[in-house]
C-alpha cells in the first residue's frame, strides 16, 4: 500500500486520488463536528474521541509501521501544540454558538489562510479562475454563516464571542493543514506519520478533562464511550484522508475542497440536530459546491 501511494505522488492519478480523499474528508469532518457538538459537552465528547483514536493508533505505531526517523520527533511535537490549540478553541466556540453558525465560519476561514500558507511553505499558486472558485466558495460559506446568525434562535447572547473564536479556530485549521502536509511529506512512510500523529495527538484532551470525566454519572458513560468510539473511527479516516491528500496533491486545493464539508454539515444539522434548512440556505450551499468545482477543474 505504501509503495503504491508514494508512486502516485506528482502524477495525474495521484491528483485524482487526492481529490477523492479531500471530498471524503469533507463528509467525514462534518460528521465528526456534529458528533462533538451533539448531546454531550464538546470538551468531554472530544476527549472520548481522542482517547479511542489514541488507543487504536498505539499498536499500529509500535508494531506495524516503520519507526519514525529522528528528525520526525520535533515535527510531532509541533503538531501536538498546533492541534491542541485548535481543539481548545474549537471546543470553546462550540460551547458558545450554534453548530450551523460556528462551523461555516471555522471552515470558511481555514482554506483562505491555508492557500496562503501553501504558497509560503510549498510555493503553490492558484490561477485567476481558481481564485474565482475560492471567492465563490467562501461567499457561500460566509453567506451561510451570516444567514444562520440572523435566524438562529439558540445561544444568541454568546454568538459574537463564538464567532471570534470560530475565526481563531479557522486560523488553526489553516496552520495544521499546512504543517501536517509538511510533516507527512517529511517521512518516507506516510503511515508512520499517521499512526504516531494519532497516538500523540490523542494524549491531551483525556488528561485535560479528567476531572470532568470523574464527575460524570455512571449512566452517562456508556453513551459517551459509544460516541467516542464512533468519532475516533470517523476522525482517523477524516484527518487521515486530508493528510494523505496533501501528500499526493496540492495542499491549497485539498484544503479548499475539504470545505465542502459545510454543505454536509448543514444537511447533518437539519437531519440530526433539528436545525432548519430553507431555499436560501440551499442556494448558498450550491455556491459552496460550485466554488469547489471551479477550483478543481480550473487547475
């Protein structure tokens, strides 16, 4: 598998595989966000997911993939710091704002910063038509957030700080997207990076929320652990897909395509969280999809 994937780097086939992985990451990331925002406290939900994907990754890191090269340990340390900041600010945003308002702002801010990060770090550039696609996609995402902001009826008193935290979280999304792309390209075996990343990244939240875990009633543990296990599997495939996409294809392009997750998030908010979807929101979601198509086919 490793040899086949690495043979695709820099090829037209690799770019198509990267496209498919970015879209898969979009769908799964929306599911992951909804799981974290669901019935449990976002801090506890994220801790349960992190605990399970740490435990899943550990045997692969120790016994399956090649051992990391010495230069990878400082890279893992940097990834741990960046992802910790992302998770803290995301949880803070989710506790203060409605999912359908916060999520689009996070995902809309992220790709814009990521495109610039990919230019600075990897020398990637977009042509004029691709920038048009980015503008169309972002107009749909931020339009969706603005529409939800006007019409949402829950947690309105904390929406403004939630939006500020969402923008900050989006900056961390861009930072980890470009940094993880650098990390997964820095090792010979991409699965080595993935296995050790998930193990190291899963350490913080369970330890940080330990006192909250101890205060939970016994009746709450079983559903929380079920959600954590499901979320861990989703996270592995979601984050793993986007990291692999950035190794096989362009970082900026993968980052933009992943933000079609906002469309999936709106559908999940409607179907699973009871949040309404009308014709205006459908039109805005169509803009998001159109922007992603322009970015892809204008390349």
